[in-house]
């Protein structure tokens, strides 16, 4: 059987039953109780509060009870064709199975996040800006799997370099006009780069001065404002400053928030703005700031320009990381009561994720990883004793004990993401499989976040239908591959020789075998 849809941060789990792998919880996806169609979704709630959505973006669900159109578009690497992904029913969840089948055996990126408001404020690949060239990268369509009340869906996974934008919008606040916005994010995926934003920015892709932006920011950069603890924090990007409160620097009322699913809100009107946030899975919102505009020239009145950004700063700064599931922008300053009702709706959407790998890839398992390409079905991933390279070579029962050890790995919870995996050498304790310049090496962990990311791989069903493919945590378009018998992370077509599309599906598919040592 095919092992469909296994990926990190999902409830779908694989169990080993003897030699056979069977899909366990994944089967429940198809039989989960279909929730009664909501009579009100977030944008219906904002409309009832007289602050209608003027942009509504989500790859996971409809944000209007009546919405029955496309949520987003994906493009696959194998033939560069695109497909719109819609909803299972009006007002319902994303049809992730349509993506799974379109992207089977290849990789997909998200090319468009459609605007559900009817105003055409779609988000597409961000162009170059004053701070960084472009166009920006597109998000892997499979890097942020999630479930909503048991229905599978995918978020927008922003690795550094990824960004979406719309510079020609309709109905978005300009000047000092009032607006509100919320986003549901992964509170555990962030960094200290500038600037993982969702909201209002410059139409020129340049920093045009204080007050020319008003966006939700999430992360732990401390260059401008910051809050209590070590972060991450929800702040407002008002241009030339991330504000955690009245002014830059520390505002202790803005706490560290790292809920797996996080609702973040920013709103602004003449000489008044606010930050609110809460756990998207349960409970209400807290107000971390509500008050006057910063006491610095340019922010009162504001000079909003009305472009929309996702994953980047106003000037296309793109060093940031985060994950976006849904969000809207409104016309008018939403009341706290309206936002509280939106938060209740988000709670009811039932966002949930997996607790990590199970079955043959459960942390602590000793395994060997066998290639599936026809050339190489007796070959296993092993490290070289002569150097630190990682290669594939034949191993059999007559092999030396050293070789058997070199081809054996202990599965660890992913160093950068515990729902994924890392591979520690069975005979070189403390040394892990990691990539560097996209080649695989065996190296000792150094405690850095770069090492952790380079050594973390997220298992998915094998691209050729066999075993598993292992997606790089920090380069989600790349998978663990052998090429000319050497180990790499590789995309399906790309600039390096080892990104060759020939045999990519086979070269990136691995069987989990009994450990040689
Ligand atoms: O305000 C913080 C950042 O500063 C903005 O996002 C960017 O445009 C500028 O570099
Ligand atoms: O392998 C790609 C990148 O190359 C790694 O993330 C980094 O360690 C090195 O610069």
C-alpha cells in the first residue's frame, strides 16, 4: 500500500506491523466526523462587527461560511504545472488530498494564496526590494502539515528567503485609516531575522519611512522593540521599528508566546493601536498593548501604503522564518468583542499536530537505510572512516564489523524539530548525519541552531512509493539523496549536479531496514 501523506507535525502516524507498514491514524482522516458547516467564519464575524475583511488568506480553511472557491495554488517540479486547491465543502477545510495526489512523486511549492474577500488581494511571489533581491523563494507546499478537526491541511512554511506580496491591492487601509488583522502561526517556528510579517506595507518594496507599515510581526529579533523573556514575541512592524508597546526597547507587558498554534493580532486607528494574542487551540486573547502611537516622528499620523506582505519586511528583508496558516486584514478598527469571537472560531477550527515520529522511525530505534534505485538496492547510507563524507555502498552479512557499524544509525528526535528525526551514528556517538553546502557529512553536534537544522530531516512517504523520503528541515525543497554514490540534500531539478531530475524520486526514497550493527 502507499504510505500517503506522512509528514511532520501531523497526527498521521505509521506503525510497524511485522515487516509491513500500515497507515494507522491516517485512515481516520477520511472517516472523521464532518463538522456541521459553520454559520459564521472569521470574516462573517468581522462583517457583523462592521469591520469587514478586505483580505482573507488561508491554505487550511474557508474564512467565510459561504466561501467555496480556491484557497491556494501549488506548482509541481516534475512538469511545472499548477493546480488550485479548494475546499472540501463551502465554508470548510482545504482539500489537502488534491494536493497530495497532484504532488505525488515530486515536490510542490505554493505559488498563490488566494484572497477570499472577493477583492483580488492574492499573495504571490514577492519581488526584489530595497533590502534584498528577488524574486523571493516560494514555500514548500508540504513543509507545514497540520490537521483541523482531523482534516489534513498544509500551512505556508517560510524559511529564510521565502516571501509573498501584493503591491496592487484593493480596499486595504492607506494613510491613517483604521484597520485590524489577525494571523494563526506556528509559535515554535521563528527566528531572529528581519522580519516575519503579515500585514500592511509599502507598495514600492522599499523602506519609505516611519509609519509606512502596519503588520503583525512574530519572532525574537531584538534590534528594535522586544518583550519579556527570551522571545518569540508578537510585535507590530510599523516600519523602522518592531514595536512591543508604546515605544522601542523593552515593553515588559509583551510576553514570550510560543504556543504551537498561536493567534496574533494587531490593529490601528488614528493615534491608537493594539497587540493581542492567544493560544489558537483554546482559551481567549490577552491584550499586550493598547494605547497611543509611538512618540517618534512619522508614526502619528500613520502613512500606510496598503500593500500586503507575508514572511518578509516592508523593504523585502527576508532573513526571517515562520509558519502561517490563516489570516485576514479588515477595514475599520475591530472591537475587542469581535476579535474575541474570531478567537473562539479559531479555537473551534481544531488545529492540531502530531507528537513525533513513530514506528520504525521512533526515536531510539536502531536502523539502516537502504537505497531503492535499481542500481543500488544492496547499498546502505554509511559514513566513511577515511573522511567525514557520507556515501552509499554495499553491505552484507560478510561485511566487516566496522562497515556494519558505519551503516547503522540511531534515530533521535529531530534536533531542530522534535516531530522530525536526526540520525546519530551507531559507532561514533554524538556524531550526526548533517548537510553542509548541501553535501552530507558525519559531524559532532556543536549546539548551534544551524547544526540542529542541518541535521534534522522530516520523513514523508517515499517519492517512488517505497519507504520514506527525508525532507531537510532548513531547505524544505531538498531531500536526502544519493548521487554518484555520495550523499546530498537535493531538489527535483536545480543548480547542482546532484539536483538532477533523472532518478530523483528513486534516489530520494529509502527503505528503513534492520540495523546491520
Ligand atoms: O520595521 C522593521 C523593518 O525595517 C521593516 O520590515 C523593513 O522594511 C525595515 O528594514
Ligand atoms: O548544506 C547547505 C548549507 O551549507 C548548510 O545549512 C550550512 O551549514 C552550509 O553553509
